[in-house]
C-alpha cells in the first residue's frame, strides 16, 4: 500500500487552492500516490497508524475523470467515517473504473498540519501516459 515516510508527490502552488503532481510506473501507482498526496497535505501520514479498512470504488469516462471521481469518493467516505486514510492499495484499475483498498485512522488520533481538502477539482487536471510511465496533476479546493 502507498504510504509511510516517502513523499510520492510534488506540491503545486495555486492562488486559492493546493495541488499535487504524481508519477508512477502504472496508472495504479498514480492513483495510489495521488490519494496519499491529497491526505498528506492535511496530516503527516508517516505518523498515521491504520485502525480501520474499507474499499472505495469509482467509475468515469476516462483516466483523468476517474482520478477526480476516485479521490472525491475517498474524501466522502473519510468524512462520513471520520477517518484519515493513510495507506492506499489499488485492487483493480481500468481506464474507466477503479477499486482501492484503504487503511485509515480515526481523525481525532492525528495531528493536522494543513487545512482540510474540501473537494477535488477539474481545474488544470491532467493524467497522461508516456514511455516513462504515468503522470498526473490535480488541484484541491481547501
């Protein structure tokens, strides 16, 4: 599962929002790294000890829209369950659907160091494949 002390993303500066760029050998890697980066903006995930597990699923027309849908579903489930996801493992990924296994800790057991992510946006969204693997850019409303 993605997580731990590594930082598989690069933070992007944006006027009223925050964003990340991620890379991966596979689309699975990009989605897991983006999930890690989204929550690591709020909480240092290296200090997170998972206590609960769940699965999120999403469907969309293409890989970029799928990234937004998957991260949005992850935000919604985290809010409903009052947890901070900290480990991410892709179970199944196609160009139009994804299933992610998630391990999380209760929100009251972690120290926040950034504002919460309110939503995943389509602004400047990009998911592209090259001969070196996959790359994505996504911005968050905070």
